[in-house]
């Protein structure tokens, strides 16, 4: 089997092909867009790429042609010598990856499905719109403070109308310009929310996940997109660790120290789960799951209780997806009998 290592670039990529015995068979520069045609002409090979923006699309193309694919984590390639001694070139990187593949079966990150990547992009694009609107609103609020003026609180899509009502004809044109952008962003965000809600309702897994308190379309879609394949995980604790919601540790010899959560894995779903925890506490104060978080708050404080609740929600979502069930507030985990 040949080993085809590709150092991907935005426009051009460096290719290094080796035989099983490590002999270099070919080295060339290739337009990144043309990699699919290049791989189509190759015999069945092992294709090695480093994680980057283009890696999964190239991996999809290679898998579709019957090649083996290894998408190597960027944190691992440094251990293989990439960038060592402050020397890094495309040709050297491709050579190192192909050489390492000849010596060992390089571990690959999970290649997400096309649907998973689409869902991540959908949610990410919506969040960019929300972030842009928030920045504009905060900017206008800052200007209002210089005028010793405050507007009533409320939903973000009503903010522009409240500013116009408060200032009337004295509103400067440069502020009105930003308010018009806020109005337009609100329209686009509303359309995105409607599309997102429809997508979540059409997915049977998302419908089951949304029966959990605090979990809406955004959290459900984010969770399904992040895990992609539920069979990848052995249990809820694996999922919680993958999402970076488990405590870190720095222990050595007699010293033992527990740290804050690791924050490993995708940050977007971790943020969504924390927001779901806040929503559950606001709307379901008497719910057993939320009541448990209030008990944690008495001992550890509100912020730790929220993260603990987010971790519990992640475990519950995993179990619902795995078992094909709906949320049951009275469910209790089975306890193994004493030996």
C-alpha cells in the first residue's frame, strides 16, 4: 500500500507519496481544488492529512474513492517532528507525515458526516449574526450613556424601536444607521431561528432531546452535530469528558489538586449546554434535576452548580439518544446489587 501525505494549503498543497518500505515515489505541488482528481488516479492508498479547514472535505473525497484516510490531530503532528528546530516547510511536513505513516498506523480524529458539518455551519452562522447584533446594541447603549439616557429593557429585536421612542427627532443619523442594521439583523436572526426549529422538529433524535428541561433546538442540534455518531462513546462520562465538562487534575507524588473543567472539545456545544442549564433553572425550579443543582449551589456556589447541571444534562442527552427514549423526570439510574 502506498502512503499519500498531503500538507494542505488554502490554494496549493504539497503531496509526498511513499511505498511501504519508505521509498519516496513522488513529490509534487497540487492545487487544493484538484486533489480529488489527483487521488482518483492513485491506486488504493492510505491518505494522511493534518486537521485544518480543508481536511474533512479532502477526507470525504478520498473515502469516496476507497482510500484509507487518517486525519491527524494538529497537536500530534508536532510530536512527529513537524516544525521541529524552528524549521517548517510544506515539503518537509509532507515528508514527515508520510514517513510516520510508513512506520505506524497513525491515529485519526473522527471524520464528521456531511450532515454534522452542515448543522455546525448552520448554528455557527446564526451565532455570528447574534454576536454582531449584540455588539451593535452594546455600542448604542454606550452612546446613550453619554447622553444620560436609558431605554427600557426587553427583547433584543425591540431595542431599536425603544431607542427611537426615547429620543424621537433628536436621534443623530449615525445612530439611526446602526439601528437600521440592528433591525435587519433581527429579521435575519428570526428567519434563522425558524429554519433551525424546523430542522430540529424534523429530526427524531432532536425531538427526543428537546424533552429535557432547558434544551431547545439550538442545544439539540449542536449536541447531535458534536457527537455525530453515538456509538463512538462507551458511556455518559466519556461524553462529558469529550465536551470538556469534567474537572481537570494536577497531581504529583503526595500533592493532589483538582482543577476547573478541562474545556476540551468543541466550545460551542459546551456554551449551549451551560445556557440550557440556566434556562432549566429559570423555568423548572421545582424539577428534581434542577433541585439537585440548587443543593450543589449551597455547597459550591452558583457558577459551579450551573456547570454541574450542564454536565448532568449532557449525560442525560447521551442516554436518551443511546436508548431511543424520551426524558422521564422520575427516572432513577439502576444500582448494581451488592456482591
